[in-house]
């Protein structure tokens, strides 16, 4: 199976998981607003245990520490570069709230709910790729709760360093590292089984939530707005292309060069983070465009992710 077909099949399967959510809302069995409860289960149960289970399985040694440090450096440096560049790129939008959500949606990707599960499905034999994506995801979460919230609200008082440092993903990663270093799996292997059960809900639940949101909005206005295509082009083409180009420039300096390129691709090629809508609703942002950009980038990613992956594999 070719590289393009492999990625395309996985992305299509992921997107089809949203169909039950659409049906439930369209048939009035559930309301779109009820997805908020599922989002909390995902954020505080599914994602932490997915990260915990992934960290428990990491084998320390070799190039792992280098990957962690490099992922942290790239995650911090490139994310802030994108934040800086997003300001002049979106300057044509005069409404401050809309400009803020355009910037947020162009910079922050859905690594937690989509990137990590996709990595596990497509690259099961490349643990360094998964490690890279997890580290970038942790950094993105921290920046989202601080700079990201400010971009949406325009109010410095809404920024929470405490939430950035105490987010569930970071806590789960630290606990997983400690348990791994202690070697707890040797004595209690059931921990991995337990975490695996709870972590396995992330992919289906995240797509079910997306489907519920899709079922509650009209798609035509979303795809007749130039802003949806503009933000999607930035998030799905420009941002990942530059990230992959940077990774290729560094590839020859490391033995894990291919893992670096693939990790950079996944970490920055995902559609807009699901928290865009949550933050906009919580901090007085542009909720309507947040929903449009989140759903728009997710739908268009069905085409963009496989095509970009195909190009990356050709270059590798």
C-alpha cells in the first residue's frame, strides 16, 4: 500500500467516526450543546490516560532524550514564530475578535485528539515520532492557555499560567515518566491495560463530538466564506510546509532524521485545535468563526493531510 493510500485510508476512517454524531443531532436524539459534557470526559479522562499509556511504553535510552529536547525547542520556537507571523498575515481583517480567532486557528493544531491517535495508527513502529508529537502537544497546550487565550479575548486578565502548567496532558506526561523510570509496569502491568482502556476512547469520542457540532451548523455559509479557506490554507498548507522544510534542513544532523521529519509533519499538519470553540465561548471571542474554522479545517484536512504526507514521503 502506497504512502498516500495509507494516510488517506486512516484519515477517512477517522472522519467517518464523526457520522454517528451528525446523525444523533440531526435526528434530535441529542442536542449539539450536549457535546460539552463529552468534551470534559475527553479532556480530563481520555487524553490524560492516552498520554500516560504512551509514556509508560517509551523505552528510555538512545536518541530519546535528543528527540525530547529537539521537539521542545522546535515546538516553542516554531509556535511563537507562527504566532508572530500570523499578525501581519491577518491584518486585512478589521474586526479584532475575528482577527484573533483567525490567528489562533491558523497556529494551534488538534494534536491531542487527532494527531496522537493518527501517529499511533500510521507509525506504530516509530516510537520517536510519537514522542515528538506528544512533546509538541504539551507545549502547544501551555501556549494555548496563555498566549492563545489572549489572542482570542484580547484581555490579559484571562491568561492563566496556572492552567497552562497544570493542564491534564502535562500532568499525565509527568506521572507517566515517573512510573516508567520507577519500572512500575514490571510489578503492576495492569496499569498499562487500565490506561489503555481509558485512552482508547480519545479517537472515537473526539470525532463523535466533532460530528455533533457538524450536525448543529449549516455547512453552506461556512464554505462560502473566504475566511474559512484562508485560515485552512494557513493551517493545513503553509504552517506544516514550513515546519517540514525546517525538519529537512536539520535531518542530516541526527540519526533519527526521518522520525524528525515525520514528527514535524504530524505535529503541525493537523486541523485547528478543538479548544478554539471552547475558548471563544468562555472568553468572549468570535464563536461563530471559531466553529467555522475548526470544522472547515477538519473537513479539508481529509484531502490536505494525505497529499502533504505523500509529498513528504517522496522527498524522504
